[in-house]
C-alpha cells in the first residue's frame, strides 16, 4: 500500500499520507467543531494551514460580531430607561447595528466559501482513498 497519495483537489494537486487523507476525509470537521486551535495545528502539519487559518479567522470574526451585538443590545436597553432614548438609539445604536449587519453578512458569505473549500478537499481525499484497491474507511465508534 502506498505511503503517500497524490491527487487533485479543488485547491490543486496535493500529496498526503493515507493517515492525513483519512483525517481530512473523516475527522477534520469534527476536530474543527471541538478545538479550532487543534484543527489549525493539524492542518498546518499536513500542509493545509492556509485553509484552516482562513476558517479560524472567519469563525473569530463571527464570534466578535456576536459579542458586539450583545453590547449594542445592552446599550439600547440602558437607553430605553433614560430620557434621551429615542434620539440616542437612532444616533448611536442604529449605525452600530447597520455596520454589524454588513459585517455579519460578509463574514457569513466568506465562511460559506471557506467551508465549501474544506469540504471540497475532504471529498477529494475520500475519492483518493477509495482508489486504493481493497480500501475500507476506518471504523468509527458510535458516540
């Protein structure tokens, strides 16, 4: 059995060990959900760090936007209790919310593209593994 597979992906031709191709095909998504740091480190080790770093950056941007939305809500709630509420909400809160809406829309579109890129590499890894005569995916335990 070859120790390295070379195959085409939507990102170009890559060469991965069977273990790395199996990671990309079957385990990368789960690791990304559990630990972004470990996901990025593992992806760097197999030469796909740029893909993982882009995904992690977008995930972080999204988390910051959620925090900013919470802050804007808290500010609006505080203003609702004051006498300056109407004008202050329009002047201070609404521009923040509009900027956040645009940022979230952009980040979500980029995140979708990032996930599609990762999925494309994952699918290419799965196809390459199935080209090995007699290959069977590793058994996964039910969690």
